[in-house]
C-alpha cells in the first residue's frame, strides 16, 4: 500500500515514500527528477509493482512518455497498488 497520495508534493518526496512503503523491494533512489520516466520504468518492472500490473510510463521501444507528467503516472500507480487486497 502506498501511504502518500501524489498530489501537491514533489516527485522526490513521493519517490522517497515508495522506498519506505516498499522497503522489501529493490527500488532505485530517484536522483534526477528530469529522468523520472527511466526511474518509473524500473519501478514498474520491480516485484510487487510488476505483479500488480503497474504500467511502464514509456512507449514500447521509445523513450517517449505515455503520460503528460509524473503525477499522472503516479495516480495510476497509487490506484493500482492501493486496490490490492494483499
């Protein structure tokens, strides 16, 4: 479960909360907010996120984002991960 709703906060803060909420997962630390799609792609492909069907923010075989910004992707992640019952 993700404890912080991704609204009115910084990406770095939200990313840090994921590390705390999923401390048992090998999630990367977000170092450069401009590279959020690369970070998010790794998150989407990791453990619980992968198993829950969290989508990659990138188009297949391209570095173009499917989302207008990190918040749009984070809302999807938040809803998917918080709808899980386990």
